[in-house]
C-alpha cells in the first residue's frame, strides 16, 4: 500500500553490520524511508547502529535505534552474563526464561503447545527495577542508551519492553496482568520487592490470590489458611474509571506498587536521555503485550509511559486503538508484525483449508498489512513493519509484496 511506503518504518534486528546495511538497501528498494534497528545485546551494538546510519545515508533512509530496555538474554553460565540477582522473578520464584523452559518441556509435542505457549520465551529474562536496585545492571543499561543516543546522524531513539508483566497496571485491576493473563508470567516477586510491600501493607504479595485463574499456579497452592484474602474485591468502576473514595484491594495495591517502581525508573531514563540529547525524538512501544499488533508513540513527558484508562464511548463501545494511543502520545504508529505460520496437521487430523495448504509467508503478511492499512490509515501517523522477531535473512523476503521504488 502507498500509505506504508510513504509513512512506514521497517524494524529489523541485524546481528552484524553487514545485515544492517543489507536491510537498509532492501527497505529503500521497496520505497520505505525509515529504518528502525534493534540494538543487540552482544558486544559491538553501537557499531551495528553506526553501520545502519551510514547505510541509511547512502540509501536515503532515516535510521532510529530500538532498545529492549528491560529485556535481557537468559543466563547461559558464560562469563559476562547478567547475575541471577539482577533478574526479576515470578510468583514461583523463577525467572521468565526458567518458567518458559519448564513449561515447554512439560508440554512436549502436545497439541495444546501452540496456544498454551504464547508469550513464552526461554531466551529472555526481565531486569529488576526495584530499590535497592541492581545498580550495576541499570547503570549499564542507561550507559548503553546514552552511547547509542549520541551517535551522529541518529534519527530517533525507540524503547520497547519498558515494563515486565505485572508492572504496567497502576492499580486499576485486582487481577494479574501479562501475556494470556497468566499469573505465572507476572514479575516482581523478588525478595526486595516482597519485603518492601510487606513493610508498607503488612502483606507478602506471595500470599495474595492468584487472580482470575484461582489460587493454584503451576501446581502450587499459595493461599494461606484463614488469610483474609480480598484480592479479588476490586474497586468498583464507572465509565472505565475507579469510583472515587473506594478502598483499593490488596491486589490493586500490589499492582500499583510494582507500577510505581517501574515509573520511577522510567522517569530516570527520560531525564538522563533528555539531558544528554534534548532534541532527539523519543518513542515508546505500548505495554499491552501484543506481539503482532499494538502501537508505538512519541514519549512526550517523563511520566507519560502508557495510555490512561479511557471511558467507554457514548455508543457503549470501548475506544479504538488509535484513540487510546493518542491519549498519551502526539505521534502514533501502528505495529504490524507477521502472524506465525499455521501449524501443520498432525496424523489423523483434517487437512488445512486450501488457502492455507500453500502457505506463502510474504503473501499472508501482505494480506494482513493490507487489511489493517485500508481500514486504519486515516487514524495513524505511520506504520511499523515489525520484522524484529525473525532473522534478517528470513525477514527481508517478507517485503516482496511491496512494489519496487520508482526510479529517480
């Protein structure tokens, strides 16, 4: 679609400088004018972004750097890996990667594996942000941001993974948040966070009800006998907002407590980047956990990290995605990542429909993008072709549906 060529940005995750240059050429060949490069965790990240900027100049592309702010690789035991004490924990005391690895192993080749493993990533953990914070890890992350932001010719700095599951709810809900609404995804259960909340409220968050799926999380019974657990007694809401004067439940207080820790960290990040680069455009990924959709928005103020709750429209329908995005950002871009390939039928199962039997990833991505752009192009300032979840060699062929750029 012309709207994508004119207002689209290609997001890729190159592993080296050669892949960054290749992505720049491919984007320009398809008429795109913006390239977003995800900063790798490995050494040499700054050099990869610098290479992308140089290639962008040659190809007439504006290049922005994308940093996974609080997402870190899983521990591998190799020298230089982030210490375990700097990684966040779920309600079972596991890191995100440990929980994912255990669940994937338990499911094996079960037919339920496809839908039960959404959001599981055995390759990544979340960085702790509570006070006393793991100063070395957070200092290193801020240093990376400032090093990348200082690169000459950089068109913008984009942050994603700015809140682990469980940290994005400012206390509006009395249940757990995260991919698939699974309580075991929710982070924040480090000893430091638990102790701080216990001192503030007299309650260890480990003892709270496990949310919409009951008290059994991963086979563990976490509810104490005779404990006055009111965590599901959520504050009453009217028109999408809590009723004034209502007392928040313990679970709401726990969600607000984690959100507060994250917000303090985000304000520090905003202040540090703005002090060093006052004119550099800053953008944030939304916090819905939607890997395939969602949005990106300009970061206008230190505490404007997510959209506030929106009242229900007069017709009784919730606000649209773009309306929600514009409640927090002046400039908003719709995220468009390719859906995963359909699973192949197992022995004894019916065959796939004809239109899926000859599955072509590029054609299906074209259909996905076309359907969203045709319907939403007047509501957004741009679109992000998010191919960061795939290796560059696999991602770039998905652009084949875009018409080649016209010759100058």
